[in-house]
């Protein structure tokens, strides 16, 4: 068990609370209340068991559920609530500065700065297209609350993907004397384990994958939204009577699919992604003006509108982060496609990857 800091042990349990606790008797359960001044916070910085020391104050522990309220016509006596996003506030830690623990904090901040700024991949791990499953995972932290320091913790919270937001020292002045209190603010990926302890990436489940001649792009993060549309024309043929008109419905147009808010991370991944998209936006060299056929998959592939044969019609790249050498290391990507389907009665051909492919046309009738 982590020992208490000097500030923590300086307090005693409130007498009034003890008087409110039921006395022990046969068959009666006495609850173990967590005491706000008896807690421990450990923030790991690398090797197992290494941490940033103990803290005397911890604020901001909590979770927010941003439910979305749906406006339903005719239903005015109750809200219709849909699940939204889950978010966590920043954790603020405070303590008196010491030569040992405060030095650990500065070493950790220096380590994070080195990883964020000076890493050759711009802060992202180097790997094949799409990289690994964890990006900027940060470190781990644990907060424990006690009833008594010589008893097991009443409650504990394990924070994942912890990264620093800010550190500050108090104003230094000769006009007043006092203990110097340092503050460390942390952002984290939450303490409610919903993905087996993984990071904030999709970790291999439901990734957006785009494949074509020359390779595949495995986007590390799913798009924030997808727009699918299709239209058809209506032609007026004539008027049968005063109130009756005859129309003819034209052939439906192509399905168009737009993926918004895709993100690629890491200098090597950004370079590979850019090269493939630049290659795929032009016509297939083997078929003159025919589009380059691609395969897109989002999720498990069960939605045939979002996972199918497509042709790339528009690419939007915004480079938002660079290495010290000026190499792009992060980009937001918007992609637009038109759906393709095999042409009936056509002979199969061989694609760029050597596998048989059906000739594709850019008009879909179903």
C-alpha cells in the first residue's frame, strides 16, 4: 500500500462523522466511509512501480455523459434521449515541492516533450501503413481512497492514457513566506474500462480500410461522419386531365459516398497514404480513361453501402502537424467516392494485385 504524504497524515478523521456511524453489534454492517484527506495518487512514468510521488490534493476526478436530446414532433411532454459521448475532466494534482518528487515531475515532462517534439515520426510510432493500434498512449495513473491508511482502499480509479496538460509553480516573492505548492494538470482516457484496457484508438476493430493497386490504407481512426447519397430524375411527359399528370422516372444516378474527418498519424504513414491517394485519383493506366477500382470497408463489412467497390472522385488533405525537419506527420483526410459494380456479361480481368477482377462500370442500377 502506498504510504501517506506528510500533508495527508496531518489530518485526523472528523469526530462528527464517527458519531453518525452505527455502532457495531451482532449482524450489523458498519460502512467504511472514504475520507477525503486519506488518498494516494501514483502516476507511472516508465518502468513498473516508478511514479511521480505522492500528492496532497486531487481535483477533477469525474465522468460526463453527453446525452443527445432528440426533438420528436408531437411528443412535447417528455424528452427523447439518445446516447452521446462520454468524456472525462482534467485531473489537477497539488503538493508541496520537494527535491526528490518535483525532480521526477520535471524528468517526466522532459520525456513527454522529447516524444512529442523530437521523435522522427512526429510523436507517432513508426510502422507499416496504418501504424500500430496505440498512438500517444501516455502513461497510467491510479487514485485510491481510504477509510484508514492501515486498511485496504475503499475505492480506486485506474486512469489510462494519461498525458500532461500543464505544470505550474507558485509565485515566488519576498513579500510573504509559505510552502511552495506545485500543480500538475493531467488529461486522460478515462477510468471506465469499456475496451479491455485499450487506448482511444479503435484497436483493430472497425477500422476504415481502403485497398487498391499498390497497397492498402488502414486509417488509425474511423471517420467522424459518412454521407451517402443517390438521386434520380423525374420527367413530365404530359397532362392527362386537369388534375392528372404523367411522369417518367429516369435511371437512378450513382451512389456517392463521402467520408469526413479521417486522420492519419506518423510521418511514414502520411507519406504512404499521400502517395497511394495521388495514384488512385487518376484513371487506371491499364484501361485508358476508366477509373481505378478500389475496395472500401468500414466496420465488419456487413453494410453494403459503406463496404463495396468504388472509384475515388475527390481527395482533401490538410496537414496539421510536422516534424522538426518539416515533414508532415499528421493529416486530416476527406474522401469522396462513386460506387461501382461488375458489368453483366463481361469477362473477368486481372487487377494490379494479380487477383482476378470483374470489369467495373460507374453506373449502378440497384
